C-alpha cells in the first residue's frame, strides 16, 4: 500500500510538501500539486480520515507539527541567547525541525508560576526542556502538563535529575578517554581532579568516568572534592582549592569539569606569581572566549552545542514518530569531540 514517503520520492519533493498538499493544496506550487495529484491517483492512495480529539498512536501524521522549547521564565531568554553556546544549540534544533517543516515555539513559565495554556497535547507534539522551575510544586505541575507530549531533556536543564524525561547528553566515557589521552601524550603522571563549582550543573558522572579512565592508563589522580567547604566565599574557595593542589608535589596536570573552576584556580595561581605554563590542564565543558586572556590558552574538550542540538532534535523526532506516527527523517549524528589547543 502506498504511503507518503513513496509519494514524496516519486514526486521529487519532501514529505512535508506532500503533507501540505493534503492539508491545503493552495500552499503548494501549482505545478507540484498537479504532479502529486497525478501520483496519488496513479497509486490509488486514499488518505485516511483525520479524527478529532487527542492524538493517539493510530492517528495519521498528515498535518502541521509543533515543538515547544520550555524555559523557566521570560527573563531567561536573555541568558540563553547571549550565551553563544546555547544560541547555537537552539539554532541546531530549529534547523533539524525545519527539515520536516515542524515549527518551534518558546514556552515561558511566568514569574507567578503560570504555565501557558498552549502547552498541552492538543496544541503541540513535542517539548524540549532547557530549563524548568526550581520550586518542587511548580515543577510537578509542569511535568503533569507535559504528560501526553513527547518530551526530552538536555544537559542544559539544571533540574534534569528530578524528572522522568529522557536526558540528551554526550557520552562521558568518550570525553574521559579523550582527556586521559591528552594527559598521556603530554607525559603527565599525576593529576588533580577539581570538584565542580557551586552551580546548578552537576557532572559527577563525568568525574567518576575520568577517574576510571586514568586508572586504566596508569595516571595517578587526587580528588580535591570534600577538602574544601563549599559554603565559603568564592575567593576563599579557590584559595583553598589552590592550596590543596600545591601540596601535591608531583602533580603536573589539572582536570576541571567547567571553565569557571579553571578560571578561578588558574587566576589564583597566577596571583601568587606561579607560572601556569608549567602545568597541563584541561576542562571538559568550557567556554573558549573566557580563556583567551591567559598566556597559554588551556586546551579543553569542546562539547559542540550544535551537535547536542542535532542529537536533541533526533531524539525528539523519534519520540514523536513512535507516538504520533510522524514520518521518519534521516538525520545523521556524528558527534566529534575535539581537543582544542
């Protein structure tokens, strides 16, 4: 039996164009509409009737699809677009969704806790959680609203550990292997692993993976976590972290999770008159523009947000496909984690 994909292939157009033809052929160029119409008649294709009401797995996917990008408040939009990495992530998501003519909208949760009514299964087909409320009651309310909507979560969301939605993230094992290889090539025999800065992000899985990989290649490591009280002022926090590192006489390498910790410790070392170029250091998640003023730009593992965006879009499309019978699209995912010097 003929399907939309076969019609699209024979007409030399994409599935979204065929979908528009069935929804409203006036939106399709006349010559293209005539070609599709002739193929439909030739194949004897019969469009199944569209049912009203909630979408169910047996509902045919001949209609316009919509995806919501969920942010905690409208004030967060400035942060998300002024931080270049997040802007690239959202652009990558949009680019993949656009291939199927799927629209993307932002859903902001108001400061008073009001969740827009359009965030419901009758209005949108998918949702991506970039950020969500920290208040447990409001977060639970949001999760209830997302029931029935294909939803994925990403490492951008600080509350990602408190929900049932799939998390889209890079493989920590790949990051750890790349970091261990870097230290091995530089001849580093011992490193200090710095705990993460007090922030909404947590990468404990990344740290544990790095430790295991260092053990595998014979690199000694010392975890500075727990040696410093995280409740102290930031300047004192980095001072004590630096003290802990300098007590390790044979450590010539430093492993950070974020660029914030790297900046804090390296600034403290430089303030003490210590030449930071004698050490090898690396961060798994870092921002290049914040590191350029060092005499030696630290190498770091570049987790490219463009690829994270593509991965997120692919995961979401797979979920929408399984729930709404959205025609599949071929999206090639080839994350290349690069070591930048």
